[in-house]
C-alpha cells in the first residue's frame, strides 16, 4: 500500500550547496514531496489523513540515487568472474549463450538487483535489458518484478542485430571455425526487433508511475544503420530517452576507426549521422573519446553514464571525466552488470569517480565529492528524462529518498555531509529507503518482498544456475587465448588517445 502521507521529522536534509545540512521536516503526500520546512512547520492546517511519522532525528535524509547504467540479466553471476578483459568477460556473460531462463529466475534476478540498489539508497535504475527469449511473457515477468519490489525503473530492451564480439576484427588468423562461430555470433532482423519493441510500448502503455520506457541499441558497432535509424525514429515519435554503449573499450575505438572511416573514424559522428546525437541520449562508458568528440557531446546536450568500477574490473581504461566535466557534459553514474562490478553500490561508484581523477592527473582536478553526488542524483535524473522529478528533495518532486544513520562510524565525527557520503559511507548507514512516497525498506528490512522466502528460493535455484554457468564458461575457455591475442593486437593500434597508464 502506498502511504497516504509521510512525515520525516527532525532529520538533516542533504543539500548539495551546504556541507552542514540543517534539520528539516519533509511532508510527503501520495507520491510527492509536498513541503520541506523548518522543524514543526511542514504541516499547515489539518494533519493529512493516515499520516505516518518517521523520526529522523540523528539521521540525514538524502535524495535517492539514480543508477544510470545497469543490466538485470546477470545478477545471479555476481562474484563468478575475475581478471578478464571486456571481450573475454562478454563471452561469459552474454544472455544469448545461456538460453531461456525460467520465470522464477527472471523474477529473482530483478528482485535481487533491485534490493541491492535499494539497500544502497538507489531508488531509480536504468535497466538496459536483454530479453532472452525476446517475447512478451519474459518482458511481463520482469516488469511485474519491478512493480513488486517498488523500485523506479527506466526500462529499455537492448537490441543488437550484429552478433560479433567487438574485438572480432582483431583476432589472429588461426582461429578454429567452431570458436570463430561463437565469437562471430549470429545476426538478427532489425525490422522484426524494432517492431517488437514498438508493439511492447503500445501494449504496455499503462505502466505504473514508477516505470517509464526508453530505447537501447546495445552499441553502434553492434547495430545496423537500419536499427539505429529505426530507434532514432521511434525515440522522436514516442519522445523517449535513448541509452547505448559507446567507446567502452579500446577495441571499440579501433573498430570505429575502420567501420566509420567516412565519418573520420568517429563513432560519435556516426551517431550524429543516424540521428541519435541529441538531447535525451545517454552514452554509457565513453572511455575512449577524443577531445573533439567530447566537444560534440557538450554541443548536443548528450549525457554520459560513467561506470568507473566496471571499467576497472574489465580493464577498459579510465574515462576522461575531468575533460567531460570541463566541457559541461552532463554526467551520470552507473554500477553496470552485477558480473563486472559485483554490486549495485553508488557509494563505490562515487568514490571511484573522484579518486580515479588522481590516476591521470597529479594536480588538483576539480573533480570533487559534490560533483560525484550531483552525478549520482541530478545528473542521473537528467540523463534518464526525470529532471525535476527525482534527484532533489524539494516540494513538488517525487518522494524518492534514503535515510542515513549518522551514528554509523562513517559519520563519527560528522564533519562534512557531502565528503563523508562519498568517501566514508559504504552503504552500511542506509537505514530506510522511500520510493514514490512508499517506504520500501524500513530499518534495513524490505517491506515489499519477503527476503527470507527469497533466500530459500535462491538457494534452490543456484545449483542449476551454477552448473549452466560453468558449462558456458567451459565452452568459452577455448576461445580465451584467441580473444587475449586479439586484445594484444588492439593494444598495438594507435587510436589517437590513450586511456591506460602505459
Ligand atoms: Zn552496459
């Protein structure tokens, strides 16, 4: 049940412009914040019916985070992979290799990923979802699980009609045919895929208020011109945000130099040509951008979703965040797949965002905790098409927030709200999470799902999943030396920028 009204009383209300937040009461009516006021001043006149009071004394109320890049399909694979460059990892984690999953597993992975988010104060997620099989039943199970857990989601069905791994052009010539077939994948019909997505948007037009649609080509190099232009067209007609992966790895940059030779080797110019470089587009990763491409993103009001932890785990390089910030590009933060970051934790992402700036620049960079908090809240909201709805705590906004316990050692002593959220907090202090005016976690317990029952169900499910994961891993093992050789070939290619420290 959505609480009719909530009053958070006595908590310090986080303010990006004030490192010493003040106690404020927050009145929530329905799904929105009605007032943020001095203690005792939030309610004028009659007490709203059904008012639930939360004593937030000794706590800080913080806007819910926006996880701007995530895929729910491999939540069960957390902790299973390590020390793999991107394309080797991709061979282990692509949903296509696993075949159809049962409904219980589809529901489980959405719920577990969402609980990981909500426990860490993430109230909105962009799930770039690869539906396998791509059918209505699979989609409905996933959307129902989001509805059940009560998380805000901007949902997109990831499309790719070119099956090959990004690094495929750089393979050595002696790859056995069966391994090559696995690496090359199989292509799909773009028209059928576009038609499927458009039909789903029409069919599920009545999404609950916490859910919105977006569109996702998996990556320009994995998509035909017809697919990219088709997505641009649906995006314009339906006014939907678009999310895609861009320049995550050096192999993608090296491939772009050949694939988009007519566009000066630039994936960004190619996106422009197919109508996707526009406000409302968010590019995940952007590790291997050239300076002139960064300027283009700024000029077109395109957002970047930075995923520092996954970029490090998959040996993708360090994204040029200082240059993007200096050019005024809107920056959001994501936690990416659970198999390449192993958790949905914005505190880790924010800390890495700040600290990585030091890896490439020994001088002060201006990459500060406040910038990380902005990216995790307002920046993410803008990227997801939710600007003015989430990311801030003020009257009229959706009531998405977390309540953080200031008696946690992370705040002892409490010197600076922003810096301690970014550098000291681990997620341990998040006590209560509210989405759309509804308490979904209270005193560290989920209110929307039975976590004990979920744990039991998971324990039953995992032996089979681990067996199947091991089968995919074993099949990928023979391809690994060839993919590593391709990676070495890419290392020798000059793409005009270097995002490694060598
Ligand atoms: Zn991704």
